C-alpha cells in the first residue's frame, strides 16, 4: 500500500473507533466539564489576541478553512478578536479572502487592538445584532459575488438567537462548505451548570441545531470532525452544506 494511503487509512480507522470507546469518551466529557468550570478556553491567544476557543476546535477550524479555501468567512461574535484574527491569518496563508465579523458590542479597547493588528487588512467589522435586518442587509451586500463562503456562529448562545442565526446565515453558505455552531456542549452539561447567562440545558446552540435540522435537507451534521476531535465545544455543531 502507498505510504500516504496507508497513513490515511489508519487515521480513518482510529477516528471510527473513538465513538465506541466508552472510557475515552467518558474521560473526555468529564475533562471538558471540569475545563469549562475552570475557564480553560480563556487561556490562549492567536497572534497576540485572546482566542476563546478550545485548541482542538482551533485545529478543526484550520482544517476546514484550508479545505474550503473560502472567499469570505462570516463570524458572529468578536469578543477580543482572536478568532477573527485567526481566520484572517489563515486566509493570508491561502492568499485570498476576507473576514466579515459581527458583534452587538465591539468594546473600544478590543476594537483598537484589532484595528492595529497586521491581519486587520482582511477584516471588516459590523457593530450590531447579528439578526438585525440592517446587519443582514449589509452581509448580503458584502457576500455578493463570493463563490465560497464559510460561517462561524459564536455570539448569543440562546436557542432562539442561534436558531434565528441558522435560518438567516445558512443561506450564505456555499455547497461543500460549513456553518459551525460553537458552544453546543452546553446541552451536555449538568442542569444549572452555566451561571450568569440566559442559556442552559434545554436552551442553547445544540437545541437550536436540532430544531434547524428537523426541516433542512441542505445540511448534514459532519460527525467525522466531532469524532476526530473527541473534545470540542461544538458537538453536533459542524454543519456541512450538501445541496
């Protein structure tokens, strides 16, 4: 067997075995719960800006961006800017594309740092609710003539808001690209585990994904990515457009 083919075959077999490995799954889920409690995902930066993501999810985002090679990445939720800087840096490596980032409140100190970053040349920021009519109109205008579009949803994590985002932003996703919904793992945490937030078990991004998928044949949940990562904030959240 060709060495590259053999490597890929072995990788595929490993990934396929993980969902049936009860110990591996149990330990991973327990670690994820404890890490969330300790705000582990707040510990990392990308090119100097805080990126509030699990390292495993950053790796998945890298693989997807490299695979899709999007002309436009739409991101809802900016926070400190690490994720949009990450996306812009990947597009810089690919050699084309831009990031359109939306947040209801772009704080002044974060805006300054993002605008002063070398990767800002590939970024446009919009301040406003991701589901506001005026914001959607601006997204529609900026997405015209873009052949390959990728979407990351990471703003308000309530069921109602994420479902609205899915219904609004899914239309921008190009075939064979993705809409990635972060923090679906809230549904897998114990009741009242999340404090000081309007979302919790039964009201979160995963429940929104489930509702969205009931009446949508254009997307599938790409379980291969989730199975490969094992630890992710986006269980059932890697939605691939197939039609």
